[in-house]
């Protein structure tokens, strides 16, 4: 049987009446000994449409919400994301912490992204997948507020972090003489990101609450929803604002910034490089009056050209990695934002197709939190080496004292 599923931001896209009709359409379990379990016109007052004892009706509901084969597959996919995401994002944080040469401005933002992903996977994924499968929120009013609030904060932190990275890279590559990016400024930006995110999605912590199904006359916690308690009109406005300010507008800005970055890096037009080269050439000319000046001039020019090529290649690799993170983030969150927009603007009907798409879109949001460390591993040599070292370090039961040689190599980033 196909069941509906809630999607991101605490929205249940199922109707209790639809669920009850689905339960009513189930074949009567064999061996109940009931003379007639179909709805009748009898004058007997019934608490359910089957006119069966409440205990039997609760058992029918439990059989309905028990995971079907495709839902067990969904659970397995979430478990994979859970373990891969926790291990991968933990390795990102440990790698930057252990290797001082990796404590760059961009990596500080990457660690901030990893922390947000780690928290949302650890605290939000388990209750959410249970909610998706059973259509029931089992964890009470307080957890309803906290889990959905943390989930929305994580999304906001991720979007704002990626936006700040794009701004930082844009200044560093396109306008290097106008702005000096430092670690202290990056830390201040991270504080601003978290404070802004906590305030921006504060309605989730205020108006989210549990609501029992009004269509059930039986006293049960099944089909309890975690949803907004204000009117649908305000929910519509809030959700559309989230789509615009945490998805549409940020990606417009990032598209502009990365277009400029790609244009500069792949055209070999690095602002500020001409001044550096001219200073190095003038120094070589001044020393050319002495003996052996010709070889010195040649060596200086070669060194300058080689250093610039190395810098360009390094910046291209970093740009490719960050652009990949941004593109995957946009692709993973596009289905859930599209569903929310259609639901609140066109009244998207609940069908088997929309149910499947809702489940997949919800999983994609969590999968995005686990995929970033994989990108770093494949596209960044330093992260790949540190992942290997950190993973081996976590797997060993004995901690070895590093020798001075190893410490020197680590400080040099070798």
C-alpha cells in the first residue's frame, strides 16, 4: 500500500481522512471472529467505521503503518546517510583541527558547514525517518519544536555559509587588493551566520506543535502530526519566504560570483598578478649589471612564472570543489522547495506519485549533508590525506606520540 509522507520544514502532506479511507479499504484480517466488519447502517454507536472494538481497530492501524518493502529500502538509505554523514563530517572537522596548514579561511567555512550537517544528521534524521514511515510524530511537543527548528537552522546555516564562501572567493580572486580575508574575519562571519539563522527560522520554534488527527475518534497517539499551529495563510507566506530567501536569492548571488570567478581563473587574468610580476622583473634588471647577472635574471623570471601557474592551478581546483558543493546543494534541495511552492500556490494534490517524490526529496536533503566530505575526498588532495590519517587515528586503540619529524611535516602541510 502507498502511504503519504511529511516533507521538510515540518509539513505533513497527508490528510487524516485519506489515511482513514486507506485503512478502511484494507481487507479484514482473518481469524478475528467478527460477524461483520464492514460499515453498516446499524443503530449501534461505533467509535470507528468498522464497528469493531477499539483494540482491534488500533491493531489495524498498526498493521497499516508498519513499514512496507519500499519503506524498508527508504530506512536502509537513511541509515547509510546517517553513518556516512556522521563519519565524513567528523573527519572534516578533525582534519582541519589536526593540520594547522589547513586552517585557511575557506576551510573554516567548510568546517562550519560540516558542523551544521553533523548536527542535523545526528538529531533530526532518526525521528524524521520514523515520522516519514509511520506518519506519526512520537516524540512530543518539545521535540517537535526543537527537531524541526534545528533542521531549519541547519539549512539556513548551510545556505549562508556557501554564500559567504562565494563572496570570500570572489574578493580573493577578482578583487584581491580591495579586501583582505583573515581567519578572525571568517570566525566573525560564522558567528553572524549562526545568529542570523537562529533568528530567521525562529517561527519554527514558536508555532510548531503536535496535533492529533481530528478524523480519529479512537484515543490513540497514532497519526499525531508535528505541524504549524497558525493559519494556512501565514504558513503559505512563511514557506514562500523561506524558498526565496534561503534558496532562490542566494543561488542567484552565488551564480553571479562564481561566473566572475570562473571567468577570471580560466582566462588567466588574475588581478594583482601584473604588479607582482613587474616588481620581480625590475629587481632582476637592477642586478643585471654585475657578473653572472644573465643567469640570475632567467632564474627569477622562471620562478615567477612557475609560481603563478601553481597558484592558478590551486585556485582552479578549489573553485571546482566549492562549485560542486554548491551545485549538489541546489540539486538536492530543489525537489523539496519545488513541492512546497506548488503545494502552497497551486494546491498540489496528494497522489502516489507526489508521495514517492516527497519521500525521495526528504531523503535527498539528508543525503546532501553526507555527500560533501565525499566531494572533498575526491577533489582535494590535502583533505584526502588527512581523512586517511584521521581515520587510521580513530581506528587505532593505541595513540602514538608523534616524532619531531612527523610534527614538522604536519606543520608544513606535507
